[in-house]
C-alpha cells in the first residue's frame, strides 16, 4: 500500500496526468499505432506489394514455364524443365493471403466510413488477388479466409466454381458503387484518383475489364454459369459498364526508383545471373521484326565474345547439350527504375475481345481488336509500331486462335502468371518439347498446395485434395475440365 501511495505521489509531483485508477492497458497503449485503420492509409501498401508480387511471379515462375527464360547453364532439375515442388508457390500463397487481410481491413474501414469508392476498390482488389490464387491452385480458402478476428484459424477450402461466381457478382456490385465525380482522400498508385478527376472512372473500367478477364477464363463453362450473357451485358452497355479504351486506362504501377517506389529486384545484376533467354520467345519476336526485342534481350555472343544477334537457349534442352555460343539474356533495364509493372494492360483486353468476336460471343471486328492489341502492346513499352507492320505474314491477322494467342502471349510479358493461365485455358502457344522436360513432358496445370495449409489446416486441406481429385501438378481445375 505504501508503494502505491508513493508512486501516486511521485506522479502527481512530476505533473503527470496519469491517474492511479487507470488500467495498465490504458497506460501502455502504443499511440504510434493506428487502432482504427482508415481506408486512405491502406490502399497504397496493397497496390505496391501485390504489384511487386506479380512482377516477381512473372520473373521467377511464369518465364520459366512459358519459355521466356530459363536457368542457364543449369544441367539439374529446374522449373523450366517442369520440376515443381510444394514450395514452388509457397511465397505467392503467403504473400497473397497476407495482403488479402489488408484488403479485408480496407473493406471494413470503407463500410465504417460509408465510403462507396473505397468499398468498390476493395472488391476489385479482392477479385484481382483471389482470381490469381484460385487459378494457381484450384480450390482455396475463400469465404472463411482472413477471419482470424472471428476466431477462424482453419478456414475451409471453397470450390473454384463458387469462388468465381462470388467474385463476378462482387465486381458487378462494385461497378454500381463507384462515384466517378469524386476523388479519393488518400494516395492511389494505379490511377492517382486522389488528384486526377478521371481516376475513379478508370477504376470503374478496371473493374469491368477484370470481369471480362474472368468471364473469358470460364468461357467453356457457359451454360453452367451464364458466362456469355454476362459478357454481352458488359460489352453492349459501355455507358453502364465502361472498359479500358487505351493504354492510359490499363492498370499499372509506375516505379520511379525514389523511395518507397523502388524496383522489386534490388540488384539488376541478380536479374540476369544464371539465366538465359528462351529461344522460343526470342524467335517469336524476331519473326515479327518486333521493335521491342532490344528492350527485352541482350545479344548472344560467340566463343570469341562477338555479338551474333538474338539467339536464346532452347528451354528443356537435353541433358549434356554443348553450347557453342553464349545465349541472349534478359535486358537488365527490365529490373531498373524507371519501370512499369503491368497489372492488367489494355492490350490484354483487346486480344480477349478479338477472341470473343472470333467465336461470335460479341459483335465487332476480331481483326480490329487484334491489331489494336498488337499496336498497344508495343506502344505500352515506349516503342514505335513500324510502318506496314501488318504486311508481315507473321503479324497479319488471320481468323485463327493460334495466331491471336501467340500475340497475346507476347503482350502478357511480365504480367504476373497470365501467360500460364491462358496457355492452360487455350493450349496456346504451342511450346516445344526440346527433349529434357520432366513430368513426362506434360505441361503443369496447377501448383501443389504449399506446406502451411497442409500442416496448420490439415483436415480442410485433405478435404480439398479429395474434392480436387488429388494434389499434384497434373490435376485440372474446374474451369479447365
């Protein structure tokens, strides 16, 4: 008791405003922390970090599977040979769910503040991240995910079909929420909607363009879900459902190199160490006389270190192959600021519309959409489309999915895992088996679930495996069956 009296007396003498009747929880509250997060403080970290995750997924994963680059000179097991383990996607899984929790916080903050624009943005971000997750693994935690505050530490795995239905419904609801004549109260890395009066209109275009990406991915499930009807609903009413109209509308992140907008790869030399350009991608650009080839790749060299033009190494080359040249590599400028991280480029949408027009799903000229896609995919990199470019028979439009998808594949360079998703959906481009592929040469259809859910959520993981028909890289997911 004497100690209590002494402490109170000392605090009084020191002029403290802390009363002895207050609890330790009150006294020790960290005033530097945000106890009630506000929406304006949550958006920018999600945008930067998830854009960086997508950039790194393209660089570390998609490039290898899709014969853009390969480990070189690596004779051992590698991703480009289809050597995949349960850890191949562990970082992607963990980072995605980490930032999905902040997306959920953004949504709750927006609801609390009755801010319809931040609420709509949270729904778009949620659909963007979750669609990439389910397209990677299949069935995943969704409806019960990010619910630790509600004491759900072992969420169930939702079926991919149910996830798609919910995401598409959310995007439609988000479209109706946007107030396009208002600006945001905090920063926005994609559209500068805090200062640009067109920012919210561009978010609305992103929302509906994302719907078209997802609807096209499940196109062969029309009938099971009203896919074509939803596509036409968007395309036939551009006033209500606006979509990207040019490169400026596309979702992207400008990396200035000024903190905090630093490149995801800290040292550009790490970007090219132990790798080479894949000859399939290099030859595709060469056949097109593509003006971006020097932006994307360095020249190959002979054994005397003399440039010999653009020549890659064949992905999955036979073990024991002897190379008489040093293959082209990726251009280190792709890892240096200033650079753009493409989240959803306008060119992708144009190739999607070309496919939908070709298949008779929508009205319009597939040729025009295709040529817009080719032009915009070149121009988004700051290159100039050569005169008479479409006179080249390798570029000239043909009513052929193979040709459309080859150009879409090139346009999706550095767009997270979209090349891989589209290859699995359509079968294009046709990638060569050069004799050294593992998995019996079978193209991977998904990633295995990473260790965390197996160990920490075992019962639900096992239920998901049974639901999916197995947990290996050859299991096809719902939209691809």
